[in-house]
C-alpha cells in the first residue's frame, strides 16, 4: 500500500478534467482526498480527487515562467510560402446531383393511391400490394409488404388527419379521401 500523497494548496498540478489532463491550481481541500481548484489559464473552478492528480506540483510563478517564451529563444521559423493555387470553376453540387437523378418509381403510398384511384372502390392492403406489384408500380423485397403498406397508410391518416390521401372505410379496408 502506497503512502498518501501530499497535495499542497496553491501549487499547480496536472489533473484529469473531462478526459483531458489540464494544469490546475489547487485552492482548497474538500476532505477525503477531494480538492477544489482553478483550471489554468481559464480560471474555471473544478473539483477533482487525489487519483486524478499527477505531478509533484509547482508554484504558480514557476508554471507561468514555463509557459512564456524566453527572450533569448530564437523565433519559430516561418512557414515556407506555398505556390498560389489556381481554382477551376466548379459545377454547383445541386445541379450535378439533379443531372444524375433519374425518374424514380413512386413510393408505396403513391402506388397505393394510383391503385385505389383505378379501382374506384375500397380495397384491403393485400389486394393493393398484389396490384401494385403486378403493374410494376412498386418493388419490395420485404416478407410482409401488405403489413408495411397498412402501417404507412394508418400512420398517414394519424399524422395528417383531414389532409390524408386515405380514409378507412371498415376494418382493413381503405379508400381515397374525397
């Protein structure tokens, strides 16, 4: 078992704060190995424990002297000059993406609206899906496409209310809202 470390008030230590090691001036002991201090140089008050403190501690003057560059130190070398870059005219990204887009197939709900419009009567989702797939209006690899369309229609009715494209006529049957 190690002997307890002696943390001195007023000295600067490295302390782990939020996953980073920062210099912290310890201002007071909170008891039971906990301390309150000021993160340097911001001065923000933090609380820490002995386990999260490293180093032997140094005076505030020593810490400040170590941070400031000395007068006899040569200045840092200047970065070499870079050749100027010639910029090419760019094509706007949105225009490039629009050019790449092709005519897309309607979504499952759009296809359901088309099927219901052609039928002219209420249909259940199983019948809707069979007609959508037969006409090539919608493609899916799902195991339960009727359940998918049913859930989407119910969600649209719940979210849009009176603005929905569908209305429920009876259990499991849907028609176009007029």
